[in-house]
């Protein structure tokens, strides 16, 4: 492999021309021949035994080039990137410059890389810090949550559901009398008033009898992700089998004893207030740190490639899909029930992604400017925390993470750098 050209271009791109010598490329072409000839039927030869030169004469010299390129290009590209000391942030745009005729293989690559960054005044950031006051309403809300957690769920097979009740139902939807994909389910638990279904759906189940068919008429939103359903009127045939109601415990000293280490409700509430105060202080500190990083990141000057923002959006979408699917709902169903689509969701995530990319570039470049490193002591401390978190021996954890040690070091450096930047900042 030889890098023939290495030219910076606008938009944090690099144009490179990379050569693979004739001997290496010839071996790849021969390998491609051995792979493909097995399935080729050539007149005058047994299947899989036609000579390469004969096949090339019939179909052209490039008949085996596709696989040959796939054999040699990835490694050559990786070597070239390493030699040029580039940090690609997207798949390259590959084109063939020259191939075959005894001259080897030359390809071009337009490589999108991390941009050069000019740091702003990250040492003099000022941000307001607000610590939320603990109110009686906050304490009562925590107590109410504890009561909810201790509530008994009773299945009721008589009566009618109210807003806030959970019903277990079967439903099947249709548009113009034709069922549509994703519009049918059995034994589905739905909290009425949660707003998790198409607007108008849940309200029409309130007060309706159990074990009788209820027709729910709704209209899909105009911006619905499935074009064939957008703006269409739909009918859902629903049968609610039973209602799940909650029976809350009495709010007294006995309740306090059941849910805490305290003997009285007043003591329990005082403890909640103290814990909320600590929680609000931690939240305020976290918000302060995030605001410092965001404000410092706003000051950087960089020609940020679109690919970096799209990659960040991809990671947000992947995380969202994982969380939704872990709750037993497909991402497509989620989009359907919320009347959204992935394109709109990606666009809504763009501002967040842009901030995330700017913050990452800030942290990376401040780390370089301030010579922040992950010391052996830092690594030992990190492994110790992981060992404690997973109840494992430190040596075993070190063995597990050894193959991913560079990522461990990177995470340590990022945290140390954030702490450094926040340490420079002051409150307004």
C-alpha cells in the first residue's frame, strides 16, 4: 500500500489516493477467480475448471475485479488512514482511479474527519446555579408514590372503568373495513388517560361495559408516519375483559413503619425532606456542570461535519429503540401509537445532537491542551469501582477490560477533563 495523495478539502474532508501494487492486486484477482470459477459454466470446460485467462477473454479482464477489490481495499484503506494519522467519522466515498492492465489498483477516498477546533475561553465560564427548595407538596408527592408502590392491584370483573384505571382488552382496528398492520392485539393493558394511544381512543372506553364490544372511532393524525393511514378515519373493535384497580394503604403511622425504619409518619416525612434536599443539591450541581460544558462548547470554532451529527442522532435513536423494545413494544408500534415518524424524530433530536458533538469536541481538545491523562492510579481506581459494582475480584475485572483498555482510559480522561473545566467555572 502506498499513499499517493493526501489533500485537505473543505468541510473537514481529506482527499486521498491509495495505491495497491500489481503483485498484491494480482493475488487478489487470482483469489477471486478461485472463488467464482466454482459456480461458472464455460463451454468446453468442466464446471469450475475454466482457466482464468479464458474467462477474462470471454467476459473481459474486469470479470473478477469486484471480489478482488473487496479482498484488498479495506485493509489498504485502514493502513492508509493510520499512516496519514486521520480520525474518520464516517464511511469514505470510494472511487476507482486506475485498475488492472498490469498497473495494480489505485483508488481514491474522500474521508470525513474530525474537524480542527479552536477553543474559546473555557477557563472563565460563568453559569447560574439554582438549588430547588423542598416543599410540602414535594414530600406529599413522595409519600403518594410510596402508597402507590404498596397498593394492592385488584382485578374487577364488574362495573365500568374510570379515567386512570387500567383495563385489559382485545382490540382490532380497520380503515374502510380493512384491517391494517399493527392494529390488532389481545390481552393488552392500557391505562385510560395515559395518552399512549391515538388521540380520542382512550376517552371512548371510559364508562363502557366490560365483556361487550365497544366501537372506538378515531382519526389518525395528518402527520402519521404510515402514509396509508395518515388522516384516515379508523374503527377499533374493543372488548375490555376486566379492570385493574389499586387499593391504597391508610396514611398513618402503621404505613410509615411498613415502608421505612421510622415509627411515625412525621419522622418518615422529615427523612423524605432531608433526602429530597440532598437530591436537589446533586441535581443542581449536575445541571450546573452540564450548563458549564454547554456554554464552553458554544465558544469553540469548528467546521463540524454533518456525519458527526447524524452519527450522534443514530446513537440516540438506537438507545430509544432499545428502551422501547425492552418494554415489550416495537419501535414501529411506538411510532404508530404516538402518531410520529422516524424522520420527524431525527429532526427533533438534531439540536441535542449538535450540542452533544460540540461538547465532545470541547472535552477532547481541552484534554489535549491541558495534557489530561489516565494514570495507572486512575485505572486502578476505575477497576476497583467496577469490581465493587459487579461484586468481582479486581484482577478478574482487569482481565475482562484489558481488550478494551483504550476505551477505559478515554472515559477516565473525559471525566477528568469535565471536572477540570467545571473547576475553572464560577457561579453568576
